[in-house]
C-alpha cells in the first residue's frame, strides 16, 4: 500500500462516523471543501491526533510547506492526464495521452524526492520515491523519452495539420456552419488521400482523430506507433496510481491551513488542544469561525467548560444572545480537534470523544404536529446509536410544540442521555427546566462592552437568573432600577 503522510486506518464501525448533517448544521461544509469534510467524518485516535497536529505545525512554516504545495500541484497534473488517458477513444489518443501521463508521473516522483528529509512524516514518502521501483521507472523513462518525443512529433504534426487545416483557420471569413462544413470536407479529402473513407459526423470537438483516421495514422507511421506501444507496455506497470491517494491527504491539510491563515488575518486565536485523559472539554476564548462566512470581523469569544459533573446541560437566555453561535463554537472546534486540526481558541484541553451529534430545528416544511414527529424521530435515531463517549448538541429541539409538551420531552430525553453516560447540551427557551439537577448555562450582558449589546455565555446555578435578565431587558430596567423600585436601596 502506498505510504501516506500519516498512515491508513482500518475501517471503523459506521456509527462512529460524524454524519454529514452535522457539518451542514454548523456550516463547516461551507468553510471547507467536500473532500476535506468527508475526511473529517472519521474521528482520529489519540495517537493520530498527535501525529496530525505535528503535521499541521510543520506545514504552518512556509519554508516547510513549499515542497508539499509543489507536490500537490504535480499530483493534480498527474490526476488530470490520467483521467484523460482513461477516457481515450482511439489508439492514437491513448498513446499520445499516456506519454504525457508518464511525464506527469515522473514529475510526481521528483516532487516526492524534494520533500524535506528532516520531517518525520516525509520518511515513508521519501522511501517510496527513492525505492527500487521508482528509480527503475525514472531510469527507463529518461532512456526512452527522447525516442518517444521523436515519434510523437511527426504524428502529432500531421494530425494537427488535418484538424487545424487552412480552411478551419479562416474563422473570421466564415460562419460557424460554413467552418464546420469546410472542416469536414477537408478532413474527408485528406483521409481519402490516405486511402480512408470517413463519414462526417458533425463538428470536430478535439484535436484527436476518430477511429478510422487513427488507424490511418498507425499505417502511415508503423515504426513510431510500435515504439509508442512498447513504451506504454513497459512503463504502465511501473506507475502506481495509488499515489493519488496522497493528493486527497494534501488537500485536507492545505484546505485547513488556508482556513487557519484566514482566521489569523482576522486576529482570531489558533491553538493545538492538549488531549485530556479525563472526560472534559475546556477552551478559553473559543471563536465561532463560521461567522466569517457573514463577513464578521469582530467575533465575540466564549469559554467552554464541560466536565463529568456537567455531562448534561441546558443553555437558555435572551433571544439574539448568541446561543446558536455558542453551540456552533462547541461543535466546530470539537470536530477540528477530533480530526487532528488546530482549533480557534487561546488554549484548550479536550477529551477525544468518539462521536459527535447535532440536532437543529427543521425548516417550516411541517405543521406543528408534523415537525414534532420529525424531531422526535431524529432524536430517537441519535439515541439508538449514541455511545458513552458521544457529545450531543441539540438546538431548540421540541420548540415547535407547546411549552408544556416541549418541556416534558426536553427533560425526558435529557434523562435518557444522562443515563447513557454521554455529554449533551440542550439549547432551549424552556426556562422551567430549572431545578432538575442539571448544569445551566445562560446568556449575560458583557460588562466590558460599553454599549451593553454584547452577550456572553456563562455557567450559573439557576436558569432563573437568565429568566430575570430577560424580564429586565424587556422593560428596559437594570438590577439597580429594580432594587430602587422595590425599596431595597
């Protein structure tokens, strides 16, 4: 198997994968390309997290990253010519494109050999590039390429003359229909001169001849075609298409690095979390990087603090107080950590949870009863596959029904998740879930904001403090105002 920057992992049970819906819920699928998101669906083991963090640290250095960027470009070019060769319709196309594909594969091997030798995760790639098979390919290629280019020159020149004839080059003097008719007539005349009867089949779409003309070229240049055939037969077995797996890996790292650079340009902190032995999730001044999609340049940070005694929590508070932002902050940074990436915070210590689930409210496709049924069904599906080491984030679940029913369902499912042993945070507007033995987070006004318009999420002993804050805000009162009216001051 071709070596990777890390190593290939054995397949894990499907329920450990992070569902694509999670990335959609928290906007990660808009921040990163689809191949990267797909790779992030598999959480890493603690050893793999450490290994990937080491790779990201190295790639953050421009001097170190340059050879890997060059390698990615070489792999992209090889991938394109390989796809084209695979789609070839005639022997002419196959032989010409294979020669180009072999050149691009050679460039990949040379790019691999240029990787820094003092970087641990390059060793397997360097061993491959300097291995016996790779060196043999390079030697055979260098010995044959002169003859290959010499063979291709007359064949490609004649084919170019046929397709790009004098008639087709007079585009300014003719209509598209006239150009098409003239090109077909010229090709037919030249083919007839070679003893080939060609039936015109519409507009010529490429510089490659059709089957009959390809056969004619093979008859006209038998020695050259023989050399090209032998080159393909000798070189193709030596070319390892598995090398393209490395391209997917490099795209994963470079796309995340691009996101990191974007954050740093906005003065958003970036850190590599420590791996916690005990089940906890702690981060200082964590940011919701998805807000950059809206052009936000001043993102309000929040601390994250979950431990065994805070396994099941509620978050409530004022509308517009940043509750959804907070839940996205938790989810995005947790997923980044679990896939070995840096996160957006000053510092952090996180336990390597095995599963991440989110449940965001649906759109308005359903009436109240239909929406409730859909939400219960989705939460039940999560409950059926969630394990002890799962982290669940539920955003205004059951808010589509009446308060009494919604509150009862919220408390019932929180009890089920608590019994399961996983971590869960319920964002809810049901203040009455207070006094049920769960940890509570709520939104409070940031006193450091002179305009008193910024909210932060804090852990508190009671949801009543959040509810009271909402009432004060509704009537434009401060706590001092309320105290004076009650005669307390």
